[in-house]
């Protein structure tokens, strides 16, 4: 298609307004509700400009980007209003279009007024495709949007030419992490570090983080564990003309196979206070009387007609509001919805203590005396106290420290036993790996225990690098013995990577003459000088199937792994020996 034909097609689309507006939901994991929809545009289905990439590229080339975006905006606002979609409307805006001479200030505000959408319900989402050098003009334009009541989102964080500078100078209300850093995050420690850093910066700047482009349950599990709350992507819902409005229809059902093995506490039952709530139309005077009757009542949840939380009233906030002159007389008969806070945390009962702790610490305005709301499938159950979360987390850390190996700080024998017990109770297919270092005692005798400790720490790091924190477990039995529990999908590949990692990392621990010879001489257990090969790993594996779980207890499972390890050690060098739990007594030896 020639450029002239492309320009003619663009002109026809703009003249006729023949665009499709699609919406992709943005979901809060903690509250299990849709917080908004990103509006996306497509050209006519029979047009060569159906693809948004081609459509916007031609408009940019023709100098009609601002005009195209306004047509897209009008279509999105009309369809958003017609469907009465809940939450906020996220509208994409290219910074360069704001700087075009054809840009008409105030046009977006007029559109919203025409369709009955308040500016407070709209988020201007900046999508950076090309370098933007005029920060001052851009900043002026965005302050203008803010003054009109819009929120600001920065899209594709980490992908643009100057997105970090934009974040620093514009202080957006939302930041959306580029899809590149979400793709395969469950298998990439560096991507997890990047997202962790973004969460820290967002906390300091009081921005909310949105992870977009989520396509795999494993990605969602890791992001949830890290404390990311707002998510969107194909896993939840593809862009649609008529998107669903209930988050529970889009969120994956809880699957025991995706629950982290080392996650203590199955839900928040221990934190639940079954405190009565009030309706949004309840008179303020009634709420005030409830606080007067119960001296230990810190907060009250405010519910809509369906029993879903829409706000919270804190004792201290209500007292402050009513201290103003004539405030009590003014608000006494008004509904509590006039004084409630809509900035509250609501979490599902099924979430873990660690997840709630991360959500609380990520909230810049959370006060220790303010309660949070606990729900079940979005319905109000009761309240939780921040102080109780802090106490339980402290107790958990003390317990973990008590049962951790003092050198590697990995879980020791008590949590290992608990992990194996949970596996059998849940009847989960898993791979239990007993990892042992060959020639470790003679190595210690020659190089000393200090260098031996370095080897153990090295192995601990190699093991941690090969685990998926959303579903795997690594523990330190003692000495040079470790236990690894992996999911059944790609365990062979990951064990081979572990062997390669350890082999490479160990080279730095040897003296050059031992490295060159490929061995060293030391006294054996009988006190006789013997030649020993360089350090290697022997791994005993038990492939546990659900059908075999009822025949074993945790001690028997650990003993099977130990037996497999002993078989592996009978093979020189790096080796793996597998026992199939469905064929107990038979073994499948493997040597590497």
C-alpha cells in the first residue's frame, strides 16, 4: 500500500469516525474489583489501518496525531458512558500530540461533559513512543490537566526514552510497568529486582503501580507475592468492546498448585474481627453514637446496597472533621458517605499474611491505628487491625529465625518437615531433590572450614537462583546436605542448570594446581592419603505423584530422597538418581 493510499485511508477514518473502541479491565487483586478500564482503539476491520501501530504511525507521519487521538477519545467516552462501566477511564495520550499546534486545549473536558463523565473519573495515560525534549511545555500541559481534575498515568515504564525523568518531574498518580519486565518474571531474578525497585520508588512518590501484559498464572502469582495490587493483561481479560464488570469472573480461581510452599498461614482468619458495618446512607449522628458506645472501636466499614465496601470511617478522622465550628450540627443528619474515606485497603480472606503485610507497607498514608477491610468474594466480612499484622509478622520472623540454618539462613529441618507434610496433605505432584556435595569433607581438611562455608553459601545461592518463589521450596538439612522441592513441569532442565551453575562458580575456590590437575590429595576417613575429584553434586530425586501421597508420611518421603541421594553418590562426578513414587522399589538411574 502506497503512502498516498495510507493517507487517504486515514482521512476517510477521521472524516467518518469509523473507529472501534475496546476496553481492557484493570483489576485490584486485594479488593477483587475492577478499578478502571484502559480504552484502546482499532481501525475498521476491513482497512489496512486496522492495526493501532499502523494507524498511529501514519497519523504521526501526516501530522494528524492530535486529531486522531481526539476522535479515539470521543469514541471511547461515548462507549464508556453508554455501557456505564465502573471505575476510572484510562485514556492514552501521546506527549508529542500535546505539543502539536493542532491540539485544542479544553476539548477533552468538553467531551467528558457531553457524556456525563466527571474529570475525577478519568486518567490521562501518557504513552511515550518518541523522544520528548520540551519537558517544561509538557509539564505545563499536564498541570493544566491536573487542575481540571484528571489523574495522570505514565505508561510503559522502563521502555521509553526518558520515562524515568518523566516520572521524576511529573509525579504521576499511576505508573504502568512495561510488558518486557512482566514477561517471564517468575523465571528471571533481575526482572523481579527491577519491579521491586519500582515498587520502592512508587511508595516514596505515592504513585500506584499497574503491572500490564500479564499472560501466565505464574507471572500473576509472583507479582501478587511481591505486593503488586493493580494488574491487567490477557490472562485476566483481552480488550473487548463489551468487557465484563465483575472482577471475580476474570481472576483465576485459587489453585493449590500455585500456592507457595513456604508461605505460612493459609488465610487471614486469625486477623478477622467480625465488626458490624454501616450502610452508606446511615446518618452521621448514628455512626458517632456507635463510636461513643464502644471505646475500643477504631473504624467502621461503609457498604453499598450489595454489601460491598465502598469506604471506611476512622474514629480519629471523624473526630477531626466534627471539631470544626458548627460541624456536628451541619453533618449530624447527613449520610456518613459524606465523611467516609474512599482511600481504604480491602483484602480477600484467602490472601496470606505476607501479602497483606506488603500491601500495608506499600500504602504511604496507612496509619497504625487505622483498620483494613476483609472480604470474601468481594462481600464484607469484618475488619483487620494493622497492629495485629505487625505482631504476627514479627512472631513469624522469630519462628523462622529459630528454625533457620545459622550459616545460609535457609529453612532448617522443622520447616522442611512442614513443607513435606503439606505436599502430602495437598496431594500435589512435586519433585523432591536431596542435594549433596561430593568430596566436601576432604576439601574442608585442605582448604579449611572458612572456605568450606563459602562453598555452602555458594550452593545456597545457586539453589535460590533456580527456584520459583511462587511454588518452590529450598531448605538446608545441615552440613553439605540441602533439600529442594520443585514443580513437575521443567525440573530436569532446572537441575541441569543448577549443576552447571555450581560447576562454574566452584572454580574460584580452588588453588591453581588443583584446578589444573582436576583433583586434590587428602586423607580419607581411614587416615590414608587419597586422590579426590574436585567438588561436584549428587542429587537424589523422588518424583511424587498424587496417587502415592496416601502411602507416605513426611519422614518416609525424606528417607526415600535420602536413598536416592546415596544411589547418586555411587556414580562418580555430577549425578542424578530418580525414584518414581508410583514404582517404589524400582529406580531410574541417571548419570551426568
